[in-house]
């Protein structure tokens, strides 16, 4: 079966532009997570979705970051007015709601802000 | 504060040797401890996991040892191979409405041929 997919795989944008990153989770996975990973660093939790609602947005770095999920499936992470410090790999993961410890990750979107 | 502390940050092992990565946690409510493996350019993938009612779990060359009283758990990779070279993350989770994983900072393992 299909795994988690993310698009685009790479995105280069100019400082100040808005970007949208997309995540398609595994079908039937009601939990969805966004993480950020800087070069050689660990995983920084951004936001968690349970269905279409986001009970935990505690990791979003600033109000320039937002995310939504529609139809209990596809999620979009939007970064407004991008800054150079936003450059990182953005990872999406999904899981069955009762098995949050077993997360399936997509390949990530590498964002470069010039 | 870092709820799951992982060490070492990096590790170099010779082929055939044993790789050992350690993690410690504070919150006794954690009830599941997975390890994830990440190859360059890929997302992390679940490798092996353990519950606190078990002291050891083995899957092939990979073993988790768990010490509940010390609040520590470790990953042992026996007969390490160059293909094991990757970043390894420990994590912890607890049952609840927000079942997110709490991650260690990762260990970069290099296995020399």
C-alpha cells in the first residue's frame, strides 16, 4: 500500500514569500503530525491533528506558521513571510490514533529560503 | 526541558562490533518506548519498541534493554554492519488524549567497514 507522501520534495523560495507544504497520510490514519528537522538535528514537533482538529499546536514557532487538515486526510502546512531560519526539512507522519508510538513518516520537504 | 535524554550524540563502531545508544527519561507515566532509524534523505522509520513491563526485547541484531527503576533504556546493535549507519532516535509516549511522541535528540552512528 501507499505510504505517506509529501510534496514538493524540494522548495526554494525567496525571503518574505509564502509557501505551502502538502502531506498525504496513509489511508485510515486519523492522527497526523508535522515536524521540522534542521540539518543534523533532531525532530522538532510542530503540530498534531486528530481527524481535522488540532489539539496540540504547541510546537508552531510563530504566528507565521499555520496548518490545516481537511476531510481527515490531506494536510497543508503554510509558512507566511518566510525567513532564512525557516530553512529545514519538514516531515509529516501519520498513525492510527491508538498507536501514536508507531508513526509512519513521509520523505519530507526540504525548504530553502534564500 | 528535554524529557528524553539521548547519548552519545555520535558513535563510530567497527564492522562486527556492538553499538550501544542510551536514553533516559523523567516522566514515569511514559508507557511505550520506540526506537526509530533514519537514513539520509529519508524520514525516520520505526525499528523496535518496548513497554515498561518487559526488561528486554530482541529483534534480529537489535535489542532494547529497559531498566524501569533507573528510568533508562538502551538500544544494542549486535554485529554492526556498514548498512546500519544511520541516525537513531529514541522516543517515549504515554497513553492519553494527546498521544504524541517525546523524542530524544538522536545519535549519528557510523559503522566502518
